[in-house]
């Protein structure tokens, strides 16, 4: 039996009050590891106080998950925090930006979801729309917030147009795909080195790849919430796990840390 590739997942730091005090915890929606397992991988959690290089010494693929906002000063200092920002965590930002850049250097396969796509863009020098609905010059509001319409998280919400690109076939056989949507930020200026392969009806970038990388793919929607209802949304995960398995084979003689 083949050993499943080890996939590192980035959790969300939160403060939680318990009977014996208030603690900082790392939380992860079970849909992420469930999708990794369904696609043939073995998930492990990467807490943000860990050393990025040490993490990448041991994993075969990196899954950057959704979560809170990236601090605005990280993308050209365009905007200050306001009451519409949520979940900003400087340690998580530092960890994930470093983790992604180093993963690219090492050729570790990366799959990035929602916030993860935004991490990819910021890490490579791109910028973000601070609040999509507050800037009608950029995008009309409402398209990307299906929860406000009372729509189930695993339900189709809007289409995206797919580019004629090899990575686009990981999502669908045709030129469009129905996706879900839960975000108030998105890509403003696409980073150098990224190619947009999926676009929402209002023009927002919904899927990107790093050209020249073995596997570095980001999506703005949440396929991990959709794959149980529609197995086609597992296609991206399967391709990611396959790339991680190939990376593991190439790296099987890498040294392990002795303790």
C-alpha cells in the first residue's frame, strides 16, 4: 500500500474563553482535512509559531486555508484597518507569507483557498481590494457574499469563466464553472508571476497559477465545502495530492532531523 503524501494545512488562530481561562487556539474547518483525505492525502496542522523551513522539510504539499484578513500594510500600505476587517493576525501573516515563498523556492506543491489565494498574491507583490462592496469603482457588491442571501455554503452561487490553460481543466471540462463565494476582499493588482485562469462575472480574479512552478494553484471559492455534494470539486484536490505524491517520490532521500 502506497504511503499517502503528507499535506500541511494552515489553521486559523483564535482566542477562546474556557472555564480555566482564555487561550489562543488553532482552528480548522473539518472540510479541509476531509477533502485532503478523500483525495488520498494525509493532513497535518501547521501552527503559525512553527519555523516555515522546518515545516517544509517534512511535508509533501502545502494547503493554505481560508480565514481572516491579511493586514493591509502587507500590500503596499494602501489602507488602514477598520471595523470591517476581521481575524487579522500578524503571526499568521508572517508565517504564511514566508511559508508560501519558501515552498515556491523548493518546488513544494501548493493549493491555496480563499485567503490562501490572497496570501499568494501579496507574497509575490500584488495588492488586494480592501472591501469589495465598499468600492463600487472596482466591483459591484453582493456577488461574493452568498451567506448574506441565506444560501447554503455548499450550494452553487455564481459562475466563473475559465481560461484556456492546462490548470483550468483541473476544475471543469468546459469554459465555465459554478462556485460558492464567501469573501469581502479579493485581488486588485495581480502579482508578477501569477496568471489568472478564472474570472467572476464582475471581473474579479477567482483562480490563479504560478507560471513555471510544478504546482502552485489558488482559488477564491471553497471547493472543500462543495465536494461532498458535487464530486467534481474534488478534482483540484486530487491533482494537488498527485503532485504532492510525485514531490514525495523525488524527495524520499531528504534528511530527517535527529532528536
